C-alpha cells in the first residue's frame, strides 16, 4: 500500500464553494473571535443553533480552580423540543433514521414526525410511572430506534438519561444503577449482534436484585424471548405505549440551560467509573455546531456515525447532533463483520451515505479482509470520512482514504473525549491541508495548552511533547461527576491550577498542527473504548483463587491497546489454563467482552513501593516487552520480583 501523503489538500478544491467554513483565513477569523470575545461569539452561535424558550441573562461564569462552569445562566430550553418539535410542519416526512438490523433482512425508516410521535408516547409512559424532572433513568438497550426514543423521552420530561452500553455485563450495569440512584430501567428482552442473541433482560434481573430502589423496568420485545415479567415492577414497552390513558402529546419540560441532560459513565485512571454530567444548554449547542461544521453536513445529506449510542460518540453524533440539525442518519444494530466483512459498505451503498464516521480499529479490522469487500459496493456517495477514538496510523489512513474513500474523501481525525461532549481538535473540510495522523487545529472556543511535565512550564518548541490541558471552558464540557463534584475537580482541575487536564499528551508542530501521542494516565484505550485498570482488577479478584492483580495497557496491532493482566494466585493454586479461562469468562460476564484481557501473566508478586503502591509504569513496560530503561527500580520493596516478571513475560506471546 502507498504511504499517505504528508499533506493532503485536495479537499480544499473539492469543498470549494461548498464548505461552511472556507479557507484558513475564515477559520482563523472565527477562531480568534471565539477566543477573544468568548461571550459574544457563543451568544451568536447559541441563537443560530438552538431554539430557546427564554434567553440567558449572562453567557459564561467559571472558576477553573474550583472546577465550576456555567453557560447561559437564566436561559430556558428543552432538548427534545430542539431535536423534534421545531422540525415539525414542513419537511417532517424527512427520514430521521434509516434503521438497519443485525439481520440484513430487517430494516426500517423513521421520519421526524414518527419519531416525535413515539417520543411523546414514551414520555407519557415515563410520567405515568412517576418519573419526574431530575430523576435518573438507566437505558440499557441495543442499537434500535427505541434507544433514541427513550433518551429523547427522558429529555422531554426533564429526566436525566444514563445510557449503559448493551455490551456491558450485569456487574457494570449494577454499579451504574446504584451510583446514579435510578429507579427506572429501560431495556429489551435481548439484543442481536453478529447473529447471536444476548439476553439483556437477564442482566437486568441480576442487577435489579441488588438495586431494591428500582421500581420500574420497561422491557422492549426485540427478540421474542418472552421472559416472564412480574407485572408490578416490570412492564412491556409495547403494552405501555398502547394504553389509552397515555397522551399523544406531552409538553416539553422547560429546562434551565445548566440542568443535567444526561449522565454518562466513563473510566478514569483510578477507582470506580465516573458519572459525567452533561447539560441541556451548552452540550446541545456544542453537539449541534460540531456536527454541522466538522462534517460539513448539508440538509439533504445522509450521515452515519457507527459507534454505539452507549458511548459519547453515539450520544453526540448518533443522536443529538444529527437530530438538532434535522439530519437523516443511519442507526445500525449489528457489527461490521456480520454476515460478512462487507456489511458497512453494503449499508453505505444501500442508503447512499454521504458522510461516514468510525474508529481506526474498525478500519484496521476491515483492511485485513481485503479490498474486494469494499469495491464490490458502490461507495460513490461518500464525500467525507471521519475518524474517532484513537490515533489513526498511516496504513489505516491510506486504506480508508483509498478504498471506501476512492482516493477523494478527506479524513477528518477528530480528537475529543467523553468529558468534552464534542470535537475539540479536528480538521475542518475545506479549511486547511490535512496531515495524516494529526488532528489538525482546535475547534472554535478551544484553547489548548501543552505543559512540560518536568518543568511545569508551557512547552516552548515545536514538536516538543507536553501534557495536553485546556485553558478556557467550552460549552460542551461536562460540568461535574454525579453527586461527587470533589472527584470531578480533583480529576480534571487539580493537576495545574486554572487548567483542565485531558489525560492525553500531544505535540504541536511548526505549522501549528496537533499530534496526539496517547494517554499519560493509566486509562487504557481498547479499540477506542476506554477502560480503567481498577475496574478490570476488581473483576479478576472476584475469583476465589486470585489474591491480587494489576492491569495495564500494552500496544496491540488491531485494537491500539490491549488489556494485559498480572495476576497473583493464592498459595497452593496451580497456574493452569483452566484458571486463565475462568478469569477471562469472569471479566466477560462481569464487565463485558470489550474488557477481555489479551494476556494474563502469573505474577508471584507485584512490584510495589515500600508504601505499597503498585508501580504501573514499570508493569506497562514489562507488558510491552520493553525491558530496557525500566526506570529507578531501587524504590521497589522486593527487587527480585522484577526478574521473575521479565522471565515470565518472555514466555508469553502477546501482540
Ligand atoms: C480518549 C477519550 C472521543 C470519543 C470516543 C472516545 C483518545 C479520542 C482520538 C483521536 C487520538 C484519540 C484520547 C482521549 N482519543 N479521539 N482522534 N486521536 N486519540 O471517548 O472514551 O472518552 O476516550 O480517546 O486518548 O483522551 P473516550
């Protein structure tokens, strides 16, 4: 395969006269204004992108040292109104979702009008079950239309949705129901992925047994599994929405701009998952604007963001961003390999998708299965390809550009995070040459700073790596961790007073392009999914023969990073493949398949400081097979442990 060009600039001509933001000068004008006149700029955008029931008294208040941020104080709006009601009337026959089932024989179209109808009825059901403004509702559904319906119904009545990825197991679900103190769970009997059925309701049963406060479980009949419902707490979706007492219209609840819209749990480097809180005002504005500009989406175009709605990408670019802009998008229940590795491209051809957004790990997987899978389909509708979740390597860039992109689609490499709500650093089509592997320039309002970890000063030279911080608030940022503001402040604002810590490192080259070099905390990025070591460790030690474990990320060809577990067994246990398999099964059922360790290494002991802290950086190097430069090992309480670990590591095949 050819190497990618150092600079790709054909899109400057291809998007000429088309792009919303044309040319570097226009971008620079807008960007400068967004930084110098923060309030004026965002007030203008807020009027442009959203309908407000009442405008704000002031645009921005913040105190980064305390981790406090408030946008559009005094303003009132509703997310569901902005996604649906305001598109009614002319043009509401437009398709909101082309839904494509796991089984290619199943598909369905839902117009804006139909979505509006379903959201209203489901909002009525939630109300009839006593769900009120501010209550949390856990949504544990596969990629079916009912997932956005449930989210928007919550938003309509001011309830706070908390979507849990349907690929997560019962333990994860339990933790999230507990932490969010949700009393309502919306789920399905099962989900169909890659031809097999996952029994979601069984996971909910396990979870609800341990969450006595849950008083309502609404079950959508997706797979015809017909689980017995208890009838008091558990109700069928289809029966509930058909009740004559359920109204066709539920008035959208007036929400303050800073009222929470949703909670989304994400992994941090230590401890339990963090329930990040996103708001009605700022988040929606940022979702609408980044969707519109980063993908340069036009009203007649069809968009497809492949990541599951259970992740932030699905929230922002699968639900809120497209709907706020009144756009048509694809919602796909299945996986890229089923029935065959051409599935994505057959869907692109079927719906004439114009802009497509996925993760590099998917591209690497598909590239392994030949070009035929792409070329046998007509992908000529594609004009732009987005990338998210991980750095995109040159081979993946080139394959993506040449095959699905037919050598004419620019690749928009968007860097952002669950915390940021939307794109932070990204190329914009038609603005400037793209450098493959770089996420280019900051989005409007984003003021990145690189800090030298040794000196604590701002990085001075081009191409010098630094920890990536953000200097100013942007509307899409998370406001707090659910009922734990102190943890939020400490995680993001305590490293460097006055700056927001992203957890990533980056370089800025001589032309001002940013290059993300990876996490500098202990968060592991598996196939663009974020995992915290502590969560996997907690699952491993549930095994009766495990006394201790330490989990780190290591370089993995397809996934970016894989999970590598060091496990100490109780004295007398045999280090057998049987236990290894039990451990893998344990992680898969407790957390979910994405947390499956790629390698498990038996460790007679873990390297710790005298005060008992596990030296993870050292373990990361051992897991990577990188034994030179292990750093200062004199601080370890039992140095012989390292030799043992290295010896064991050499016998393991991990790549
Ligand atoms: C972490 C955030 C952004 C939504 C999906 C993941 C890594 C994300 C890129 C990119 C290099 C990237 C970072 C970031 N990341 N996008 N384009 N290039 N790295 O959201 O689960 O919150 O993970 O993903 O390390 O901090 P998330």
